[in-house]
C-alpha cells in the first residue's frame, strides 16, 4: 500500500496555491480549469501523474494563469 501520509503535504500545498493564486475561484472551478489545461495544453491525462508531478503542473498553471500571484 502506498503511504497515505503523502496526502497531507500534497493537500496543504494545494491549499496554499489555491489561496494565493486563485482566491476568488471555487474549488471545482480551480480544478476544472486546471485539469482542462493539463489535458489540452500539456496533452497529459490527469489520471496518471503522481502527487509530486501534479504539484509541479499546478504550480506551472498558477504561474501562467493567476491574476494574483506568480512565483511558485
């Protein structure tokens, strides 16, 4: 079984990115926009990346699409 504790740091970092980069967006809006970007701009299926890779992509998305914060 995979280490379940990896999720704590993943969700903690995801929360910070959401708060600092897209504070006006609802969670579904954030995920829908991000996952669409991942699928159609990066040509990646969001089903497969591990959490560390997913955070890399989320930060890249935030750096290029956030009206509030860049610099992840």
